[in-house]
C-alpha cells in the first residue's frame, strides 16, 4: 500500500514513540516514557490492553490476582494525556523514512462502542448466532464483544441495544503513524503442539495447554474456580503437569520459556488449596525456580499442598479407551519406566515470541528462534527474551531509558 | 513491709531518688498515696490496701521538674501498667524505679492474678499466681452457649449507671477526650448506657493493653465483673503471639505489627486468606 | 445553607426496571430538608453532561448524590457536569444502585427498593459529615542519589547524568565497579569483566553531572519523594544533599563455604570468585576441574536459588575446555538453572564443547577426596544411581550471593522492605524496581541476585523511574500514590487531643506518622502528607479518634451506620 | 437461594458490609456483572482499605440493631496499601474473641480477605453469612428489647 509523506489524515499521529504490543511490557514502557514527557502511541491487537497477564488468574509467588495492579496501570495508560491507545489494531506496513519510522496501522473498530455499552446484555438473547459474549475478565468496566466470525450482521442486536452502541457500519480504518522511535513489546503467543504427536495435544479435551487450563480453572472462568474435567464435567482426582512440552526441544522451541516451572507449581498449589485430596504431579527436566521466593514457593508444602515432583520428560501421552489420559514416562531418579492414568494433563512450554520471522517492511530482524535482536531495534518482554512479569517489567523500564537516552533532551 | 520501708528510706537517704511514691497511713488511719521525700517519714509507709499507683506515678512525674527521679512502691500489676504507659509515651521510665512488692496468696486469689509479683521483689514472698479461667466466678461468667452468655452479660451490663468509674480507675486509660464521651459512639443521656457500645468499646480499646489488675471492676459501684471481659482476649494474644501486656517493655502490641514481623500462629485465618507472603520471616 | 441535588440514573431501564425510582424520588422529596430529586434516563452519555450541568446550575446545587453504577470509568460525563456547575467533585457522593442493588436483587423488588432508599440515605448522610483535605505539592529537587557504584549503580548514574540530572554516586569502597573488578570474564558473552562497566566508568570520568563519592556511606535519608534530605559521610567529612529520588544499588555479598567440601582445608578447593582471580593471575597447569553447584544455596539456611551460579560455572567450564589444552570440566548440579533463550543456548554450547554434567541429589552431596591435596570427587549420579570416583586437580564451589551486610541498616534508614532472605523487596511483581516508599528505587543484586547485564538493565530501569519524578517541576501526594480515582487525602491530627501514644507510628506502612515533642515533654503525632496514602490504619488504632481522614471520618461512618436500615 | 430476607423469628436480617474498594468492592461489582442473585439484606459502606474500618464502628453497627458486620479486604499480601490490611485482619480477629466472650458470637463478624476476581466468592460469602444470621437469635437483649424465650435477669 502507499506509504509516503502525504499529509496526515485524521486518526494519523506522529508520536515520539510507537509501542507495539499492549501487554504488561508495552503498558509499563509507555507509562515510563509518558512520565518522562514523551508522547506515545500504544498499538494493541486485542480489544483491551493487558496482554497475557490479564489471562492469569493468580500470579506467583505471592498468589495475588494480577487483575487490580494490572488494571491500575492500564487505567493510568488510558487516562494519560501523552498516551494514545489503539486497540483492535495491527501493524500492516512498516518502514524507515528519513529520521523517523512510518507505520501503517489497520484498526478494526469493535462493532460495540466501549463508551456506549452499559453491559445490560440485551443483545445476547436476540442473537441467533450466539455471537455476543461478555468481555469481563480483562476489561474494566466490562463490555460485550461480537465474534465477527459468527456474526451475520442481521441487526437484531442493533435494535435491541438501548444506547446505540452497536454499529456495523464502522469498517477497518488505516492509520499512519510517524514515530521517532519504535518499541517492540509484542510478547508471546501459544505455539501449536500438534506437531509433537507424543503429547497427544488435540486428541482429547482433557489434554490442555497451561494457559487454556488457567482460564478453565480461573476464579473468574467458566466454572468460577471449580476444577472439572473438560470432557464430561466430572471431578478429576489426578492431574499431570508436563514441563518443557515443546520447549528445550530442538524440533520446536530450543529455548527455555522461563515461566513454565513456576506457572505449573502455582497452578498445582492453587488446585491443592481448593481441593486437598487432589493429586498433582509435575514432570520436570530442571526445576527452574530462580526468582525471589520461587525456590521457597516450590518447596512450600503446608497442609496437604504437597505436589508430586518427578524428574523426567514423558515420552507418550494418549487417551485411554475407558476414559482418562495415560502418561508414559521414565522417572530418571528411580530409573524405571511406568505408565500412569490421569484425569487431566496440562502441557507447559509452548510459548513462542509473537514477532514473526517474515519481516514486515523494515521490521527488525529476529533470530531463528523468533526473538528480536536487541541490536536491531528497541524491544522488551518476551519479544526479546523469555521471562516472567518481573523480567518484562524490568526490560520495559530499561528499554524506555534507552529510548530516552537516544535523543539528548 | 519492713524491707519496703527500709529500702525507701535508704534510697532517699543516699539520694538515689528524689521521692518515693507509696501509700501513707496518716492521721485517723487514713491511707492515701503520698510521695515520700523525707527519709524519716517512711515509717508511715504501708502496702495495703491494694491501690493502683501507675496513673498517680504518671501524674507525679508529669508535674515534677525535669529529671525528677521517682521510686514507686509497686505490685506486679502496677509495674506492668507502668510499662504499658511507658510504651505509650505517658511515662518517662528512665527516671523511674520500682520497689517491688509481692502480693499475698490471698490477694492473688482475690484479684484472679496469674502473676502476683513484679520482676524484682523487694518485699513479701513470691506466691504462685492463679489461673483466672480456673476460678469458679469467672467460669460462671464465661460458660454456657452464646445465648446464655448474651443474656448473662446483657443483664450484667444493664446495671451500668454510666459513672465512668471503670474508665477512671483504669491505670491505662489516659485519653482526653475519650471516645466514650463522644455521642457518635455512645449516645448521650441514655442510662443504662448503650451498654453494647460503651463497655465493648472500652473493653476492646484495652484488648492488647489490659494488665488485668482488676481496678475497673473494683471501681464499679454495681459490681459488673469487667475484668472477665478482657481475659479471653489476653489469652488469645498469648496463644497467637506469645504476648502479655506489660511484660516486655520494648515490644509493641503484635496487633500493631504486620504479619511478617509478628506472624502469630494464624490459627484463626481461613485457608483462602493465606498467601505466599506467609513464607516471609 | 447547602443545597443538595439527588440524581437517579435509570440506566435505560437497567435500574428503573427493578427499582421504583419515581416512588423513591417522591419519598426523598417528602423527607423535607429541601432535597430536589431528579430521575434521568442516564448519567454517562455525552448528551447527559450538558443536561445535568444546566440542571445543577438552575438548582443552585453545591452537593450531589448520584445513584447509578459504581464504575469510576463511567463517571466522566458526571464529572464534566459538576465542572460546568462549579461543584467540587468531593461534594458528590456516588451510590451504587445497579451492580450493588438492581442487578443482584432483581428477584426481590421490595427488598431492592428498601435497600436503594437506605443506600441513598446513607449517601446523603455521608455528604453532611464529609470533610476535605486538599492535595499537597512539593517542589522537586532535580538531583538524584545513587547508593552503590556497581554495574547497576553505574548504569543508573550514567543514564541519569546523560539526561542532564546531577547524580550523587555514593560508594563504600575506594573505586567504582563493584564485583566487576573481581571477575575475569562475564557471561553470557565472554568479554572481560571490566569491559562490562567501561562505559559507566567513562561516563564517570567525562560527565561532570556525576558526582562520585568514594569511601562514603549514607548516614540518614529524611523527607519524601521529590525532596529527600540526605546526609552522607564522605572521605572529607559530612555532606548534606537534597535529592528528588534515591536509587539503592548496593549489590550483594558472596557466601564463603567455610568447612564445606573441605574448603579451607585443601587449597585446591576454591570458590568461583577465587577461580576468577586465578584466571587473571594465571591458572597454572591444572587440567581437571570439577564444579559443584548449590554450595550453601537451595538449602534450609539459604532457601533460594542465587540465579547466577549456574551460568558462572558454565562460563568457566567452557573456558576450561576451550583455553586449557587437554582441559576437562565436570559440573555437578541439582538442576541447571539457565532459564530463557540466551542462557539455554549457552547451556547447549557447554554440552557441545564437551563439559560433563552430572546431577546429584540434595540428600547425597558429592565428597572431595585426598589427604594433602585434592585427588578427586566421589558422588552418585541421581539419574540411574551410578557411583563415580572422578579424579580432579581443582574443585570449584559455586556459592550463592547473600544479602549485603548493610541491608538491615539501610532498610531502617530508608523505610523500605526486606524480603524473607534479607534482599530489598519490591511492592508488586508488576513494579519490580519500586519500593513501598515513593521515590526510592532498587536495582541489581541488592534486590535479588542477577547477572551484571541484568543489573545494568535494572539500573537503567531505576533511572527511568527516578526520571518520572525528577522530570517534573513539582509532584503531588496524589499523583505519587498512583491510585486511580483515589478519593482520600491524608490523615489529620487534632493537636489538642493527641495523647502521643504512638500507635499510628507503629502501624503506618509508609512511615508517614511521627511523634513530635511540643515542649514540656508532651508528644504529638504528625502526619507527613507527602508520604501518607490514607489507608486509614492510623485512624483505626487511634485510641480516641484524634487521627482522622476528613473524607472518611468517624462521624460520617457513624451517620451512615445509623441510616443503613432506616427504611 | 431464598430471596426473602426474613428471619425465622420474623425480623428481617440486617447486614452491614465494609468493602475495601479494591478486592472487596470490585468483587461485589463483578457479582453484579454476573447477575448473581443475592438476598437484599446487606448494605455496603465502601472504604479505601479494610484498615480504615474502626473496630468501634462494628460495635456501633451491632448496637444499631444490625445483626452482622462483614469486612471485605484483599488477600493478605495483596493489599494496595502495602501491609495496611495485616493489622486490620489481626484487629478483627481479636474483635471476634470479644464478641464471643459476651455471647454476641464472633461469627456475627464476617472476615473475607479475597481477591478482586472472586465475585463468586463474594456471592458465596454474602449468601452464607445471610443464612447464618437467619438462624441466629436477634441481638434484642443487647439492644434493649430483651430476649423473649429466656429470663430477663440472669445475674451473679
């Protein structure tokens, strides 16, 4: 498409910094830049900022919910005069132009106007396609969202909506952003585990990735924090967490995703806390609990919170005809091979940086593992190096400082 | 008795202190608190009856000139009350000296005192304390199901004539103004006092301070057994935090500290309140 | 004479559909005291702002009770309306009639109606008693104090200086660089330890904005974000500073494994730090190196992983393989801690260069053999249980970083938190460089063991946080607290009645309360308005209601309680 | 659940809630979003932090004829005011002891230190608390009314 020095159209902007990705790293970096007096444009693909952290029910090692500290920062971002937040937007084209970067942002405005939706929910029953669903876990205040895939734009909801919040006439709009610097905070997405057949992902609903599992068991999730089998809604008694599924694996992700060990321990401990007789088993390669209080957290075994740790990477996971999931593994400490039956199997380690190696315009090169080369451009969070919330937050602040260091102000 | 007189005289003679606060048996056998300054006078010093001296000591020190050194003839409860006052900056105890009197067994029983002696005993002999919860009178007050207790305490407190005697006699109550005189908390002019607020607010204000001297109930003209309101809270503090008001001069109430510094046994915390931070020492 | 207007939001029927708003409005009007009550279709749509504004102006209202939804995000129009009518937002009480009433009691309309009436009565009562404490400001001192001149401190100082901030860099020892001065090489690259800090040192040389205070220590830090009063003991006497922010980058200590693995008994048993020195002085003709991990770490005494020991051992093991002809390196570990992409790559490289990795169990640690000198190491492979007796020329113990010896005193001096291990702790995981005290930031191994690279990143991060304050001419208590929509101001003390008991001082998480002598030895509590976050702890422990938060004082609470079930 | 906020005795149940505006408050709000169905027996006084709840206010409420008081705060360690809610929790625990002593019953003071996500928890807490109080006698003897089915003067 045409990307040139045409005069700016309405919706275009020329901020000091363009931050791509509205996850925790992008949000924190934007705030640091804005507080230091830089104008920022924050582009986020999802309908609301928050990124992956907003999907987490609890965060280790303190077991708080991420919701309110994150919401506080999101709110500050949305309210900050120097920060422009573009949600539902993606980077369509990107290139260097003279001293600045020129980006074309394709923004798909939500069918439902956030400012007008009062969450009354009258749109839901009138929709024949069940295309409307509430967006309330990550969003504050909550709104409804229309699944464009299902929506036939029949207009039933439009007439049901008392505030006129729904409008199908709003179409994608292209905005041109001319920025002094660009910060890549594109975070991670989940990689598809089906190429690794031994984990049986996709063959049975009770074999989930850890993020799917987090949402499935979340306090705010479909079961209000209750743990159920996805297949038949029954109550599970044995759960297996398989670490490094896809990670530290030359066939898929050679790197260590850095967050999975603690993530699994957190989930296991919370499940135990809610249901003491549940049996949780974690299959690990190296138990990487390196942060503040992480090791203690991994050792924490108050009243019935004991989690069974087995060193070994299962080689085979398959649904059993009689129900349940079989896990075949070698306990490398005992040196014996065994098969155990579980109700649920949680796969950890399929996290991959969102930046795609196929470069858009002058987008910076990424290495073959998909991580941004720090020399090629400013980046923070999982886009640069796997890490948890704290690592991302530190990187975000450091990146902000480096950007400030660029221009001698 | 004799030891106390001798020690007081001796302290005054060698001017180790500027005054000794104790009880004086004066003309017509009237006993009253008195600051002895003249060694000869100490022959009039007596240790009975029980007369809480902590607040008096506080006032004496407050009015005395800077650097005035006072010795107090103190029972265990007086000493503990003084250390609680000191924690609250009401007494500058570096100018304070305790002449410790141990109470008799009979007195201890009378007061339901579990520690009827000061840290250092200069007069009398150390008698074992009594466990107040073993005492039939206390039992009678604390036993029974909640409904029985509710009716029992309601009818007890309904006797209150709102004379504020309990508050005035308490060696720890020093606030001016006092919440009990604020109509937001306690309605003015209603007698019996809105007992639920009046006495429970009073009791709770002393929850982590009460040294169980019993002055409040001794001062009560209608015999409300006020001490027994405090006992359960004192026991909880001891069980949860190993804390006994008045015993450790330099330790603030655990209720004022965070959970890292004073975790307590956390028995009473529901499981889902728990958090990773309990791991902190 | 106050004129209160009640605005009831119908929320397009969401509220009016359950609650008999008109009836409620009628009752309120009859209740006298000149209340005017309006039921509006909505309070949050654009057109409402204008409508409400005129309405409030015409009524001559000076305070408002708004019954609607609780969401602060939907109050913008109302806020504008109040602005138009010139009404202080503090004079507006929000009552939750939707989420808190209509939506959750829709099957009990009568009960819901009673509740709504009560909630509105409570709102009105709260307005009568509510006070206001204005926000407070302070001029920002445009200088910064950085404690510790290791990689983190240097990074912070040079970043700040480059942004034109005069930065005082206080270092206990004689030279800058901290632990980097002791390292031969640093991972994950393989560059010389000094090169890692070279840019910082150059900045220190060239940039006049960095004021370096070697052989100095901080004696006291008073004040608050924007204006800290700092006393530094320098080599040439005491020095008084006023700085807007403080960065704590004091680094960590190294654990000495006295008597462990016969350290101190056999001179070939050394720590990683000693090996670093030997690389510099000359490694000698030793060939077979055995590295033992988790020496004094991940154990009951030190229940944490020190993060850097595995990569450090990898670095040295690889170097043995690459630089010593015929060199042999074995790493005995309990878990290899190389999280992430870079370190994992490093781990793979180590394996490719032929470093041998063997895992041992915590309950079966290796054993160093030899009488006069090290002969070998005996251990059992956790995987499979094979017993080994491995000849060795040198045994290298990977020991953890431990909290700096000054941490405790610094904690008391700055009023920031230590974690259970003795490192400086952050407030939330989302704000890893911020402490409970606004304007005081932590970086590097003082907060948790990190590589020099990470330490530098944290230093830069702390610098940008500091800039957030230093960049402004003045900061306000509310803006510092960064609590969106925070309504409360700060605690306030009635001098006359304060007994000086100090409960508030003991309980305040932010060290905002202090006791002041008013002469004649009488103490009175004072609230540092810049530090106070109005959590209200002091209010609850104040024995006689002397300490109050005007916006939420006890008279207000009492009045609301009395109205809670008036219907 | 039963919507009637009537107690077996006939008197309606009265609950006062102090909800910290973070976890407690947001939890309550989310209960609304989920359209939870709750007894209309409770009134919420929003506070900035559970630490701001003066123990005396609890007595004040009980004296005003309110059957039970709930204090909702954040997870210990999740407080937005650093450690403010630690001391609050400890105070309230001690308060329960006093209420037990005098027969009001510590259970009339409901402590729930949860997280903002836990709207179902808010609903559960309020529902259970309501049912609990329904089964309990009114505080009549305290608030002066006297207790029907027990002798007026039980002295010592």
